[in-house]
């Protein structure tokens, strides 16, 4: 199944520390005369405090299908693309406070995920059977890009470029970049070389812009044979920096496997890449792809990753396990909360206070300050 790794946009820094408050200096103690002890009254039993229920740091909404993509339209609204069992696909808007669906953005006749959203320009991109539709959520105007059935879509931070990837069997994996304003293609590249993909490989290419419209990060993953490769390069580029994340025989259970391609995220300032897979492992890497990666501890199978707007935290969720928040770049665990099974996408609100997860049948929206307070 396809899944995207989700994009971060919006305001910077929201997770402040709580300061301590000081009061006025107490006056010096006064000398009190000694008096006879009073007659003791019968002791009164102290009231028994009622048990305090744990604070639930999330709300849920029923998607009736797989939540394959999500993005915050603003702090109050979440866009969710889901593959709905028995009802066709759905691209809808949900209330961020309650999780409930408020508006259907695209009718169930659309082709389904992938999708992408630019909060900067309030522009949504989604797929039909034959093309990618770019729609302004301000005035409703649309533009059609001739790009049938891609793997992933990604807007540049300014919302003026759209990157689209393909990994069909029998061709070489490629990425194309389009100008949003006129739909003109300005770049086409084969970052992983001209090798044609096998028909039984189960390949997928994830994509994200790195710090601006000039660089892309891509990840090609295959199930048969198992391999995963990162590529970072300029747009347009003929030479790409590559890093293989193939599992080795010596590291069979801890290495990076093909399904690593399930999760790829880039910090808003372009300083870090986050990658995750079905091997119960997630990593932070520099965009140069050099040096030793930082491992994110835990046993969650990280199929979805997202950075908070100021880049100080990265969220990870997966096939089965909690949502975890890690400090960047240390990789230390800051907080965690329960998560539904099979989370395929994560998105963070522009103010950084909420995280939305598209999972199998459920949209879950977590409260970040509550998660950190519970830690």
C-alpha cells in the first residue's frame, strides 16, 4: 500500500518551558509566649481524595478506512485523505479540537492518495486516474498537471513548486518538479540511476524538499529484493548524493529494510532527515548523508514521521505501538502516548500544539503540551 510521509509547515516554536515564580520574603519569626495546651477534640477523619483519572491527550474520529495522508490546513482544521471501505476514497476536512469531519473537500470519485497541501499558499494537490489536480482553497481555482498515478506529492516550503515521484515496474524511478502557478515542468531526474525496476519489487519513492525549493530528498524502497536508498540533490540535478540503507547479514534484525520507505521527513529548516521502517528502527541523518546517524530509541515500527515547526522534536508512529516524541538532534525520548494500529501518516499543526495521525480506520489528534506534561 502506498503511504506518504507527511510535510511540516507553519509557525515556529511553541513548546516553552514552565518558569518558577518567587514570592515576597517572609518576615522574621516573632517570639510567642508559652500557654497551656488546649483540650484536644476528637480527631476528625480526613476526607478520602477521589482517584484522579489520567488525562487523555487525544481525540479520535472514525475514518471507516485507511488514513493514508494528512495535513493541517491551519491550527483548527485537519485535511485527511483516506481509502474508505465500501464507500470509495475520501478527502475531507476535520475539526482539530474534536476530530469530527466538517467538510468533504473532494468527492469519492477521486483516485485516492497521495495528496499534498501547502499552508503557505493554501493550495491542495490530489490525484485523479489521469492527472494531478492543484486546487486553491482560497478561491477554488484549479490547475491540471499531466502526471498519472504517482507515488508521492510534495510542495516546496513556499508552495510555488510541486515535486512528483514514480516507481512503476519496468521503468527507472524518477522525480519531476513543476511550477504551481502555470503547471510547467522545470526538472526531471533519475536520482537512483537508469536501472529499470523489477515487476515484483513493490517499490516506492518518497520525496520532500530540503530547506527550500532548490534541494530534494528522496527515498527509494523495494520489497523484493529488500533494499532502501536515500538520495539528496539540487533541482535540477544530474548528480545526487546517495546512501544505501540496505540491511546486512550481520545486522539482519536491526538494519534498515525495504519498508524503510514508509517514512521520510525533513525538518523545517532542512537541517535533518528522519527515516523509519518496519524493522523497529528510526534514524536522524544530516542532509549531506555523511556521518553516523542518530538512532531514535524504542520498539515502535516507525511508518510515519513528522517534525514540529521549530524542529526541536520529531514525532514517530507506526504499525503497532505508541506515538513517540524525540528531541532533535539528541534523539532522546521526550514523551509518548497511545496510538492506533497501522498509522500511515503524521502531521503537526502550524502552532505545534497538535499532531494528527491517519491510521487504519481512525484519525487520532494528540495534544502535544499534554503529552509533554505527562512525561
